């Protein structure tokens, strides 16, 4: 079987991946300039994607946005995940107990992807949303997974990642992060104390499969001012318990 990549498919994927929350609509000219391709090449690719339902064009300004076909396929992926089916009732219960937002993530290409988010009472607008990607090194959910990776994988990720200082509290050197990961392994949970977003605190725990491999993490996040020492201790206990419960349902045995 050939490993040769098909250029037109690569370019079509590049077009789809240009769209984001901050740039949900793009013109042919904007796409052409971002990718360094001719307008005629981009136009042909876009019309094909539009025909298949992956892009839609607004009549008002002729700009394109992502189409419903992507939403349908995304739901197929999410709906087929055993992890989400197993974890959902546990996540619901955690939200009811703690009245804060609960997330679940999986890892992909050295980042985490949010696959579940249930908001608590009076939750604030935060960095996360289902489908969004985030760094491992400065999020509670990311650190809770990264800490339980093989040492060789940790070394590679910390060598290759482009560190960004999201807040004054972001750990952004390999030595700092390795020290933090050792602490997480010892205590069994991770804390993000305004590392990704000012005013946000998060407690996260790993989720393991039947082979004892970390496959996801679960977290409770909310405004830092609501996380007193007493509440934080309760959140830690409940999040660790929830992570272990999901792990057991996936066949994990301590």
C-alpha cells in the first residue's frame, strides 16, 4: 500500500482547517492568500466541498462557512465513542454534586480535544467547548493525561511543543512541567490554577482503559473565587472518584 499523499485531498483538508471560532466565514480571496494558492485552484476545491455539503456560501457577501455535513459526521464520531456513552451519566452526576462545569477530553496529535462539556449553575464563559483543541502542558485535563504517558512520549512532546505563555502563571519550560507531572503522578490529579485563563481554576483526573493506558481525563472547572480550600478538597475527591469510576467501566482494575 502506497504512503503517497493526494495533493488535492490535502488542500481540501487545509481549507476546512482554516475555519475557526474567530474566523467562521472566509472568502475565496482570503483562503487563497492564507494557503498561497491561486484563486482558480481554491475556487475548484471550494465548489467541490460545497457540492458535498462540507461548505456553505452566504448569499449576502459570498463568503463561505462550514457546512452541516461536517456536523453530521462529527456526531457519528462522537456517538460512536464508547467512552462518551460510559462517562455521560457520571459527568451528569458530577455536575449535580459540584454545580460547576465538567469536561472530558481525549488526546490527539499531542493536544487534548474536548469531547464532552456539561455546564453547572452560574457557569462562566471559558476557553473550552466541545471539539476545541488545547495544549497539554498548561491545562488541567492535559496535564492529567500527559503525566501518565510513557516517559519517552513526554520527552518528545516537551521537546516539540511550542510553548506559549497564556497567563503569568503558565508553566512554559520542560523542567517546570516535568516537576509538575511528577507531582500529578504521585497525587493522582492535576490542578490548573489560572494557567490557561485568568480567573479560572480546574481540577482534573485521568481515565484509564482495561490495559491501564490513560485514554482521557475528566475535570471540574469554574471561577477561582468559588474554589475555596474547602471546596477544592471536595472537588478533588469527587473528580478523582469520577475518573476512577469511568476507568472501571472501561475495564480498568487498580
